[in-house]
């Protein structure tokens, strides 16, 4: 597996990681089993994936706890753990965003305990709070970096203006934002800036809530209680256009004896603007399927065709 260096840090990982919002993310998904979540993580590690992307918000700490259990018995030095924080649970149960230096330090310390580790490979400010100067938040993380508690500084869910403020002192190593083949605003908004400042890019929702897996047809409908029911990408002419694009790349999948999802992941891996792609999984079998994308080497022509059709 090729190696990927994260920003200006000394963190090195592979181009394919595991998104773990379905590992312990009981507040995000129904009917999750902790035992399955642990199995998903172990399957990833046993398959050669080394980057585990989690967050306090995934189960309000439950995902981190499960990962801490799952990695026991593995060589920690060969695993890269990325987590995110900033959510503060108030006495009344409400959740507020807090990027203050003092609270971010608490977030890191608490994540270390839940993950049962001495350091985090990447810590992301999960969301901007709208009041704390983001360069001050990043400066606090840089102190933790000097102390050896984190190895790389990340930001997420930030506008271009917020990203620039966070990186005022050129300390940000990695940016994680929504990006996929049908939601490509980052190409125009941030890719040039990220490259100029040696900031790695990690897209979340790479398979667009399943839309880019090839499992839907134009006849597919979604019930009223399904989150996709009101998503514009899953409705009307937009949905039909995306399905047409997916149908255009099915021959490429057939050529490689692969699924559409594997071809899409292979496209991200070949994309020079993307450092690591982190598809999630609700079943260990999905992890094994995603890993097969590492063996697909798209030609430049195939890469361009996918780029144009979706």
C-alpha cells in the first residue's frame, strides 16, 4: 500500500482509512451492535487499513471507547487514530460547540482515556464555534502537539474564511470536509489553498450516503421516514442524472470485476488532491469490499471519464 504523509506532521498512513461513525454511533444510526462495531475495526486492521477516523460525536464517546477495546493486541505504532472534538454536554443534556483552548485540551485528554492510548495521531476541531478565534484554538492544539499528545492538527466543517483563520500561523496539517464525486465545491474553494500550504485533504461522505455505490436505479424510492426522502440528490431530475452517470461507469467496474463503489473509491485514491479516503461500514463485509479498491489501478482515461460523468 502506498504511503501518505499528513500535512507538515510526521504522521504517515495509507490512502484508504475507515470512517467509524457506525461504530458506536448509536445517536446516528439505529440497531447498531457494539460487538459488530469492534469486529468492523478489527477487520479493517486485519485487512491492512491503519487509519481509524472517529469522533466524540459518534455516540458521544462510544465510538472512541469501542476502538480503544478493538485495538488491544495490535501494534499501536502501526495504527493511526484520528478523532474530533468540540462538543460540550451541558448539565441539562444540551450540546454546545466550544473551541476554547481550555476545552480543546479537555477534549484531547478525554479522548486519550476513552481510546486507552497515550497519543492521538490526528485531532480535529470538529466544528467552529463562531466565537473563538480559530488560530487560538489551533495554537492550543500545537501546544498539545509539542507535548506529544497529538501528532497532527486537523480542522473540519470550515468555510474557506474559517480555514484561513485557523491556519493563520501555518500550523494546520489536515482538513476534513464534505466532498464526493457529486458534491465538489472544494475543488474550486479550497484545493489550491490546501496545496499551497501543505495541508492534506480528507473527504467525508465519499460514497454520498450510498448514492455512489451503484445499488440504486431510477425506480428506487425512499419512504418518508428515510433521511434520503428529502435530500435533493435523491429526488427528481438530479437523482436521474446521477444514476445515468453511474451507469456510464459500470463498464469500468465490469472490466475490473469490481463493484461501482470500489471503482469510485479507486478514483479518490488516484485523485492527487485527496490524501486519504475514509468510507464507513456497518458490516465487516463492507470493509473487505472497500479494501479491494486498493488493487484497482485506473487508467488516466478511465479516471477522466469518471470525472466527467459524475
